[in-house]
C-alpha cells in the first residue's frame, strides 16, 4: 500500500519500476517517514518500484525524486558491478567465440552477456516525466549523469570509480588520463588503463607523458590540416594591371611569405616554383603577386578590396 498520491503513470508504463524499468510490484514512498516531508522540494509522492528499488535506503533528508534515483542507481551499480564488468571486459562476440567455462566467468556461463545487458539497461533507465494529477513536478537536472559504453552513471566520477573497481585498474592512471584527454575520450583512456593495470609511479608518469606528446602531435597535425584546407578558398585578386593568381597567393602563404619585402627576398624561389609556366607567364604571376602585396601595405585597401584578408592575420 502506498502512503501518498502516486505519480502519474503513462498507460504503457503500467506496472513498471520508475527507477529501473523492471516490473513494479511495490511503491517507493517519498518520504518513507512522513515527518521528513519538510526536506522535500516537491509534494510527497509514491513511486511505482520493483522489490529491489523499493528497498533501497536513502538519507532521511533526501530532497527530491531525482536524488532518490541517484541512491537507487548507485545501489544497483554496487550490487551488479560484476555483471557490468562483463561488458567492460569483453565484447559479445568475444564471449560467443571463446569457450569460457563457468569457472572463468565466475559462474555466469552462457548467460553472462544477458546479465550484463540487464544490469546495463536497469542502470541506464531514465523513467518518465514526473507529474502528479497531470501537473509536472519541476526540478529534474537535465544534464543528469554521464554515459559510457551504454551505461548511464550518476556522474563522471562515479563512472571512473566504478571502472577502476570493476576492471581492477590502477587507481591514479585512469583519472589522470581522463583529465588529459577529456571525458569524451574516456573509451580511449580505459583502453590504455586496461593495458597498464599493474604499474608503478614512474611507469604511470611515462604513459602520461606519451599521451601528452600524442595530444600535442595531434593538435599540430590538425593545425596544419586547417591551414591546408583554408588555402583552397583563396581567391585571385586583380590589382592595377596585374592579377595575383590563386596559386601564387597559396604559394606565398604556404611559404609564410606575407609581406612585400619578404616576397622580394624570395623572388628566386617563386621563379623556381612556377618555372613550369614558362618565362613570360611566370613573370606575370610574380608581377601580380608583387602588386597585391604592395597594395596590402595599405590597411584601408585590405579592408575594402582583399578577399583573402583573413589568411594574412597573425
Ligand atoms: Zn527497479
């Protein structure tokens, strides 16, 4: 029997646990003890729940249904951490292809993947919009939780703690990797951490240094790629009786030539690079580029006439 008014239950969620999506036979009364009603940010309510979720202990000063959900999910995560670890340690295919005995899988046997999926889905289950008598209950944190590998955790930290525990990872490596790489690359961080479970201090530092180096290299490659891509949008420019062609402007920028004096120093290099055009054409190209760079010395001209101004910044 429930103590309070039930939250609204959409037709297709009849008999569904709001917390985990399993069949619901009980109610979670919020608050359990009516004398704690004053801690709540919303009206007291009864929430359909399965046996397990209905029995989860929460702090007496819990302030909302969503805070209760955090308690429930944390409890499920602790209880089923072995099941969740199955999916984090193996893929479904690996499990099917291998001949893991029951002993290796700690007695899970062939149903191992199924057990992982059930635990994952219960943990990730989001419930439905909370309302009482058709009036929505406000206060849900839309940014709730952190998802990794199909499992929704209460937070990034909860996720990291769980992975360290269930995969028996080095306690410091994974958090440091996530700091470096960012939460969006946590799968990569976990891969590295799984390969380096038993390490000592200096090895950890070495791994982190390598990752740091990789990141810097990656950023440099991206920077260069960005520049290469930009040059394709360079436009030719008519200046006086000359034309600075797209190719010649691209050549200048790629060689970090952005001013007239530097161009004059690099005149021979230009003629080498454009020799294939033949003497007269080569000269006309250089002449056009020269006029362009000369015109660029006037900031007002750049503002009014230069379609490529942005590539010369910095
Ligand atoms: Zn439940």
